[in-house]
C-alpha cells in the first residue's frame, strides 16, 4: 500500500499515519461509467512562451513533470484551432476575406510555439491524445468582423468554407505527425465575450454539423458537440438550456449517428447532469477546469478537486486543466489574470497548488481506469478508480481545518487538515 499526501505547506509526502480507531467509513462498490481517456491541460501560446524562456534543462524538467511517468503523466490534452485568449495575438488560419476555397489556409503561425511544444510533449508521452476546438472562426465569416463577440453568418458559402477549414486543419496537423483525435466544434457556444468567441444557436450548430461538417471531416476525426458552458444561471438561463442545444442536435438522426461525445466546462457542470441522463451512450468530458483569478490559492485547488470529482462522478471520461503555464503576469491577452499549474518567474519555476491537486489524480490514475462507486459520509470528497492492471486508487480531500480519520476496507487513515491524498489500495 502506498499513501501520498499534500498539505499547503508540505506537498507530495509519503504517509504511514494509521491508527486503530475507526473513522468515517468509505465503502467501495462496483464499476461505474466508462474507461477514462486520461488527464491533461491546454496548449496555448503564452503558456508555451513562458516555458520556452527556461534554459534547456529546466524546460525539459517541466515537460517531464507534466508528461513524464514520474510527473503528472498527462496523456489527453487540448489545442486551440486558431487563437484562444492566451494567444500572443488573435489570428485564424485564413484571414483572407472571402477565400471560400481556402487557398490561403496555413498553420505556419503554430510552428512557432504550439507544434514544437506538442512534439516535445510527445517525446515524454508518445501516446499523447489531443482534442481541438476553435474560439472564433475567421472574422470574415462573422458579424461583426471581429474575433471577439459576434455570430457566424449562416450562408451556404460560409458553411462549406468553414467545414473545409476544419478539414485542412486536421490534414495540416497530420502532415506534422500530430493526429487530432477529437474536434469540438465551438469553444463555449454561449460566450459572447471580449476574448475570441462566436455565438451559435442550437439550430445553426445542428445545420452546420449535420449538413456540412460530418461529410467533410467525419472520416478524419471524432466530432464532438461542445464545449458547452451551460445552462447558465440568471438571465441567460432561458437561452442556454439543454433542450435548445445538445438535446436538439441529438434529435437529428445524422448527428446522433456521428457525434461521438459532448464536452462541458464552467456552467456546464450543470449541463452534464442532463447529458448523462439522456445520452448514456455519449462520451463526456470536462474540457476546462475553471481558471480562478491568478491567485493560485490552496482554497481554489480544493474547489478544483470538487470539480474533478463532480465531473467524474457524472460520467466524464477526462478532466483537463486550463493553463498549463503562465509567466509572472498570469495574464490573458485581454487582461484577465488566471491560475495555472506553474508560473515561470525570473527563469525559475513555481509549482502552484493546482499542480499538486491534479497530480494526486493523474500520477496514479491511468488511461483506461474506471471509476468505482463509493458510499459514506465522505463520499463527495472521495474518488476511487480501478486501473487497467486491477490496481485501485483512492483520491481523497480533507477540506476541513482539523484532522479527519477515514476507514477504507479496515484500514484507518488520519487525513491532515486541508489536504489531498492518493492511496494505492
């Protein structure tokens, strides 16, 4: 049995603090859900730029801490299709207006940061899987013609061109030796934001996917519906409901046959509950953990644990963190400070609380693991997985300000205050 713990002041320590007194019992049951894809984060220009500023030995150590077997063991990561809000500047792969035949399509911009970073990650994890999503189409396909805000202009010419845009993207990355396993059609389908975004109605997405995208790229990758950032609460609730989006799209027979899964983030923590109930055959993931305000606190890491546990408990096959790395500014291209797994400051690497929270899952829980049912009064702070080799891993958080003792299969574990734990049973 191996037991690793992390507290705010002391991370990744081996423990042997067993006692005879029984604690809150955690009962482990049968398998639930589908085998997981793994864990990871998003490749973004500003994050890769921060890592690239390190000298060679430190940079290699960071990639090993993310992708190596002795580190987080990331094996399932996200890519932006064009600019996201952590690009150096906003761009698409074809900014030539009305180039419907995509003659000027090019991924040359990605050869500066994204593609070299992916290839370095592959050196540490050859089995790395990637999913990709756009934040914005080329601006000439939108109204208004800007990366941030706006809607897609639903003309036949635009729809054909955008489907071709995705095909060329998949083929261009394949030519670089990088296979995109999943294409998620739009990041945050409800987000009309100051960062790169594009709002779609459910019916417009149905039309694009069913009548254009499937025929163009369906033999090249899995098509996913997402990323879904709803249903939103408050005034946006009535326009972001499950019935107006995933449920509407899945009523289309062609979509139902060809859509492999749905991805959820932010307010999608509510939407995944309905997807799990209506479409148990669909694959589901958490595509982005909420990103905080750049303070990188232990409290926020504990909240992120709650989100990981919530998504896995409701059918997610992966949880992907957002910012892999940032510099000391912690800033998006439009001025939002956000959390990250690490910060690069004056040539040195700072490992943030979320790094250790994620590692407590990802280091021990392997691709192909299945979540196990649990019962007890510590249930929502516990996630247990069975690895493909039969090994079982319990990942537990004590969110309270005092010791808590939990009992698992007759063994009593004293959990330090405000701590994360990984136990190989």
